[in-house]
């Protein structure tokens, strides 16, 4: 299996995606902005379902 180097923010967003949460309450402010942006991209691509 190939490995991909990701940031901690990306790892947190992927964990939220995999757990399958129904709602995420977040305020996009540094350093959490990357998490919220990644979650927004997942939702836009139909990968989150929140």
C-alpha cells in the first residue's frame, strides 16, 4: 500500500470523515482553518455527508 505524507490538520479532517459525524461545529481561524477547508472540500465532493 502506498503511503502519502499529510499534515496533522488533514489527518484530523480525515478522522472526522471516517468516523461519520453528523455535525461539525467549527470556527475557521488559524490554525484550524485547514481542517475546516478540508471538511468543506469533502462535503462539496459528496465525501462527508454531514
